[in-house]
DNA sequence: CTGAAAGCGCTTACAG
DNA sequence: CTGAAAGCGCTTACAG
C-alpha cells in the first residue's frame, strides 16, 4: 500500500490541531482567512487526500456505492443496460461497482457479501438465474436496498418487460403469415424471464390450435457458439421449421449465421424473429422483425425506485412491480407463406 | 442508512470483551471450542457483518478494488474488454469499479479522486482522449498503480496493439486490390490510438505514391448516428471512394448501414475494411475483411502488469510498453478492381 | 484461554 | 477564532 499523508501530518506542519485542520479542510470554517489559506496550501503541497474509509466509519459522508449484477456483458442487451444504469447512477452521485456473474453462484454471493461489509447503499440485479443465491439475497435485504430488472427475487421492487405478451404477439404474427412450424430458440429453464417468453409462445400456438413439438423448443447456453449449434440443430431437423422465434436478438444473430452457413436464405427458406431491440441487430440483413423493449426505461425505473428507497422517499412495505410496454417492429425477416 | 450490528453488540450478548469476539470472528483463536461456537452462533443470530471500512482504516485487510476507465461500452470492443478485465481481476481477488467516462473530463477526475480517497489499489485506463485529465493522472501516480490499454499517459506501464502497422497492412491490401481512392472513416484527432492508425493509412498511401485527399479523411464522433452520417457524406462525395477503411468495426457497421441505405452494394460498389475483430462483426454480410487484435491478450497483459506492480513484484522504475501483434483476416468485403 | 489499552484517520459536540 | 476530548468499529500487541 502506498504512503498517504494524514491530517496529523498537515496539522504538524501548520502548527495547528488536527481538529482545526479537519474543519478547515472540510469547509466547516470559522477561521481567519489567512490560516485557512495557509492550511489549504500546505495540504496541497503535502498531497493530502482524505481517507474515505476513516470518514465512512462514523457517518457515511463518503462515497455512496451501488452494486450491479449482470449475467454477462457480451450480450449487447446487458451492455446497453449497464450503460444506462451507470449514467443515471452517476448523475445521482453514486459509484457503480460491477459484478458480471456469468452463472457463477459463488461469485454472486461473494460480491453480495462485499457490498454489505463495505456498507454499499444498495444493488440492482438483472436477469439472474432462478433461485441462484436466493437465500443470500433474502438475507441481504436487511442491509441493502435492492431492485431487480427482469429477475425473480421475492420481496423487492421490480421492473419487467411484457415478456409473455410480447412473445405471444410476435408468434401470433408469424402464425398470421401462414407459419405453423415455428421453433423457439435459446430457452433456458432456469431463467424466469424465459419462462414467461416461452409461455407467450405456447399461448400463441394454443390459440391457433397448433400442437407443441418438443423438438422445436431448443434449450441452449447463451454464448455465441452454443446458440449457433442449437440453431444448426433446428435447421437440420427432418421436419425443418419454417420460422424460428429467438428468445433474444443475441440468439437471432447466431441463427442468422447458422442459416447463412447452411446455404439457406432468410426469409425465403426460414423466417426469423427476435426480442430486445438492441442496436447491433440493426446490422442484420435482412432487417430483423422483432419485439423492442425500451432499455433506457428499464434502467430509469430501476434507478428511480432504488434511489427512492435509499432516500426513504418510498417507505411502503409492499413492493412495486412495474411492467414496461414492448413494441413490435416489423421488418423483412419474415416471409408470407403460400 | 440501514442498522448494522457491531462487535460490541455481539460481545455484550456473549458476555465477552470486544477484543475476544474480534479475534474469534476473524479466526485468530485460542479459545475454548465451546465459547467460540457460542460467539459464532450469536453473531449469526444477530446478523453481524464486519464493517470493512473500519477494518480498512488500519490495515487494508479488507477489499481490494481496481478502477477501470472506459470511454464507452456500447462499442463491443470495450464491452469485451470490460468482460475480460473483470474476469481476470476477480480471479486475483479484486473488485472492479467502472467509470464509463464518455468524453466527460469532470467525470473522469471525480472518479479518479474517489479511487484515491477510497484507497483503491490501482486503475486501468483504456482509450482515453489525449491529455484528458493528464495532470490529474500524473498526480494520481503517487497513490495508485496504473496501467493503460491503448491510452497515452506518460510514465506508466502500457499495452498497445500494432495499430500503425495493422492499418498500413490492410490499406496496402486494398491498394494491392487495385484501389486508389481509399477513404478513412471515424478519425478523431484527440485519440492517440487513432493517430497511429491514421499514420498507417498515410504510410501505405505514400508508399504507393497515392496523393492524400483531405476529403477522404472523415472525422466523426463515435456513436452510431454520427458514424452513419459521416459514412453517408463519404458516399455522396463527387469523387466517391472505391474503398473505405474504417478505424474500427463499430464504424464499419455504420458504414454498412449507410451503404445499404444508399442502394449500393458491398463490395461491388464500395469495398470496406475494419479494425478490431469483435464478435458482432461476424454478423456483417458480406463478411468483413479486417484487422484482428487479441482483446483477451490486451486484458491479460494489462491485469498482469498491474498486479505485478501492486504486489511489488515489479519494482522497476522504467515503464513497460508492450505491443500485441495484430492479424489480418481476409473475408469478402473487398473487391478486386478492373 | 481471555481482556484492557492503544491506535487507525477522521469528525463533532463542547469549551474557552 | 482554535483546541481537547470522546467516539466511529475494528485490530493488535501486551498482560495476566
């Protein structure tokens, strides 16, 4: 550890008491301008920098930090979310510390522990797996203000997208275009958001009396390679689907790649739809028909709810659960059948 | 601020002294198993969580944090970098706190101040603007171990990509394909990395005795929209370039969009090249010919250098400057002229 | 096996 | 206008 100058050092050099220097340096003056200026100058010369830890022991006059849990950051959805959340938190004067937990429950619980011991003010949890660290999070509620963005943690404020309705709408749209062999790519049973999206898919099929085919619902890890292989598996099915709805655009982009590599065309051979509305998917050709969710709104609501809790403006004991409305964007990745 | 249980509370309930409880709870025992167990149980019941700030005042037995400065996180290059850096730091037992500074010098210097006051162990700086907060960074060297990734800060360890050579190589390649009207998209004079890339471009042109056209070097802010408009400007030039080398793939993707929207084809009407090798650019169709730089290596070297400084394994007073080798990836975005 | 005391760096009533 | 004293929550020699 590097050497730091303390109040004592400054006081010594200035020939004053520690408490006087403390008051001067934190602007709680009543001192002669001359001595004040002198002290400030000496502090600067010596390179004094207040010890935020010591300060923080007594009163949290120091820095206010918020932890942010994201499953990964390679999916641009989360990168955009981090961007929006950080921007807003820093505007409120908070520091963001990031935990990219990446399916590692130990990492999550270590980080949570650190937030508590370090007396952070709160945390935001995005898209965790179901019951990952559930017990730890429940305990942490006593110490930390918490809100979640599309994550299933009981008893905290929460903001969500209309996942089920959104998926239902776009699958309905596919059905309206004459598709009946519709696959569902990227499912993971342990992520609650995806359960809702899957439900939307089921509901749409049911309404149209289309039987559910197990082979059409493909589970997959959420990295590029796994998604690519899952898409490939779908394409090679004896009963190849005419449309694939992807649980998000990160998955959709892998599907594009797999379809292209198989020598097939979108949408002539296979139609594709997605979910999220992240900026990179504008790169996809043909343009992707998708469900857009407003990432900036998710971030804004989450941060506002959290700040209201921290400031005690919101003291209600029942939890908010806010749904943010999706919007369908029709583009060129879906063919009309027949 | 939430209520926390202290050692005193535990001691009281256990009928022991604070110091005894402290020793027991931090495992520095010599106590009867019975009393130890009792204390641990009481601590748990009460929900005791040690105050890391108080601990940290004396000795940094607590949490070790590293600050990471990135200009933005919407460019997947930086998202991937954050991912790699975070993964490695957490493996070394460090917490990452993130500053997305986004051209905001005030935000940078506030964050730097916070790192120092909070007694962080070091920081990593990626891709800053030239002389943004130069003075502050120089001062901070006294307190913080620092390394940079492609950023120009005097007197610290540094890792870079062979930017100039890489750009020269790919522009040479374009020239070899018969191109002479080659534009350079996405330049910003205040980012030193881009100066090196621009130099590579100039050198290649010079070697082929191609005169430099000012209109072909387009400055642009680095967000999607600005880049799109800059690309558009290039396309509409009376003397339209036959090839555009983009300073990175984030820019290239905007160029793709602009070209497509103008009703032109890649590479038949305009050839495109990029720089970085980020995963999303695999989505581009036709596949982008580009210079790949190994992001994981950049992160690894930066973290290793930083950790060596923190652990005092590296005490050398002269700074390392490591170059990581680029690699050209030939794909389908460049046409052979004539 | 357990505790009293001093100290980390700072702040904040309370005096003078 | 300035300082002595107590305290924040914890740790660590030093005693016993």
